[in-house]
C-alpha cells in the first residue's frame, strides 16, 4: 500500500507558486518612491503599497504572464517598463521555474512641463489665453502634428503651465481674444492672431520645443494685438436642418490644422464669426452629426468679409477592391475604411467589390479592408489623388478612384523572442517591415518584449520581411520609410511562411 499512497500524494501536490517583487523608483532620478500603488493584473493577488524604501512584493503568484502596473501622486498610471507617457507599450511579467521576477526595478516616468509667460507688445500680461502643446510625430519629411494636444491657460499674471507631458518635440500654439468693456462701443475691436512659439504667426516658422522626461522647459512669447473683423457667412446647401455649425482653423506646421480658432452655430443658413484677426483660414462646415460637409479657404483682411460655403462639394471617392486568396470568413461582409486623424468613412462593398463615398474632406487618409479579419493590402492604384507612405492625399474636390488589391490569405499572429547576445531580454521594441513594401508604413508591426523576451506581431501575412529590435524610441519614431531605408542594412531577414506555429528570433539592432 505504500507505493499507491505516494503516487496519490504526488498527483495532488499543489502547483508551484512564485514571487514578484521589486522597487518603484523615479525613472529620472532613481530615487525610491514610497506610497505607490502596485497591482499585478490577472494574478488574483491583492494590490500593494510600496514601503518607505519603495519596495513591493507579491507572493503565491501562479505560473503565467501578468501586467505589472503602478501609480502614485504626481505620476500617471503606468505599466512596467512603459515606453513613454505617449504610448502604453509596456512589459509583461512572466513567472516560471527559470524566470527572474524578483528585485525588479519599476521606473515611473515623471511628466515633463512646458511653462512660460505671455505678454503683449506694450509689456502687459495676457490673461485667459488658451495655450496648446502639440507633439510632433514621425520622422524626416513624414513628420506631422496630430490633432491631439495638451492644453493650459494663462492666469492673471500671464503665466501658464502644461504638466504631465511625454518627452519629445512640441509645437506650442497660443490663441485667444482680448476682453473689452462692452460699455465702450467706440473702441476698435482687437484680438490676438494664432501665434506659435517663439512668437510667429507663420506656422512654417514655428520653433520646436524639446521636452525631456521629468524636466521643465520655458516657452515665453510676446503677442501683438491686431484689429478684429467679422466673417459673415451663408450656407449654400438645399437643406440645412438641426445643429449645423462652422469652425475657423488656421494651417499648422507640417500641413496640419492644429488651431481651432473659434466655433459658431449656423442659424437658418447664416453664421457670423466675430473677432477674427487678419490671416489665412479654413472655414469648415459641420452637420448635426458632427460630420464635415463643406470647406472654404478664405483670406481675411482689415475689413469685414462675406463668404459662402457648401457650393463646392468635397471629393467623391469610388473604390474597386479585388480580393485574392481564400478568406477565413468567406460569408462576412467586405468592409473598406478610410480614416484620418479627424474623419473616417466606412463602406460595405457590394458583390462586385465596389463602394463609394459621396463627399470626403481633404486630408491624409489610411486604408483598411476587413472581411471578418483584416486583409493585407497588396497594392493601391489612385486616380485623381496622390499617395505617400501608404496614405492617400485626398484633394479639396474632384473625383478620386481607388483600385485596391487585398490578400485574403490567412494572416497569423507571429510569436518571437528578442535577444541581446545570447540572452532573451524584456522591454525591447520589436518591429517587422515588409521587405517589398516598406513605403507602406501602415503595414508595420510593433510589440514590446515581455520579461522573458517574448513578443507577438499581430495578423501578419506570408512574405519576406525585415526585422528590427530597438532599445529606445517609440513606434512613431520608426514609422517612416526614410528611417527604414537608412536602417535596412542593419536589418535581419525573415520569411513568414503562414505557419501559425512559426516562432522568430530577433537580435537587438545595432545603432
């Protein structure tokens, strides 16, 4: 009876558990941070608070992969080895017999700050001014300024402070009006034109403000008040119902439109934009569903201006999609999506693979096609517009035709490990680029390696690829065909075969 009892005891012995422990520190100074709340997502253990030395400890953790997250007063909530405050790529904790999960150093990123003072040309502080910080993304000639921003306002001393910024390059923009006593109707209306640091109204001369992790940088400006006029408008559309409105925007750096100067409702078919300084503007018409339906470029001078909007239709876009291969979900509808930072159009293709968009606002658009799952884009031929880096440049008006070939061959998630020398390493950025189509930055794949060096590239079609692994930087720093062209000689080549069990190995890319 001895042997059966021993076998029974062995069969029911508890599964091994592990310890996850470490210290939370300020990533810039290295100083331990007490009273930080730390949690281990998915591990079924209670959150803990760091002690006076910044230490935390989780016991009884089962084998698996978990998300380690910390937050503290003065710091944003972050994942372990999070790449930056602008992106939530972080490193998962993998527990197991041969994994090192004790004595981790969890560096919390302190937010950066842009601060400064705003005065007018007579030297008086400017109060109540809106200040926006736009982070520049991309590389080389493909740099751009997304519509997202961080904002602040000037106080009664003309001082402003924008905290919790990620490191990077920023465009700082100032906009607002001059308050004037309504009891003084004889006074000439004055306002401030949209101005960029270091004090220019020309977007192409805006200086980039370099912000470092946890540091504070000043951006002081002097604004010149100018006379203000009115832009009176008439909407030339057959049926203007509901809450239509117009916005006034100015051209921004790198061809963006980051400054929304003002917004006003359409009453009947009329609208009035008040306190508009002299300058070059876009007047944008929006319907009650917040969809852009009209646009007008206008140069405002020193006197009131009257305009019409809506008579020039946006570009009409027609699409013809050819699907090659056998879709994984043949009965699912084929959906085409055109999307930019501010607008998207979604269409279901008919049985012949055709669809159309009656009016698409001008801008730079990405293209995606799904049929149950995402399909790989083989090629896009464009008539009536241009394309660059896999994005479409839709003009102000006219007819645009897209001929698209998509590959429905099954795409699979590709697993891999990043190595530094002969050891797997976590916290590295793994990147995959098509060898034959690296100009299409929308097809790039990124992931950050977990503590055991593992990562996953999602939905990768078969083909020849270039692989990279970077210690520093963010995906947008590398999402540029110019950057990849320079790095290509240092790449590692791989053939993705379509085998879902394929595992790749990437060495840290030498810089």
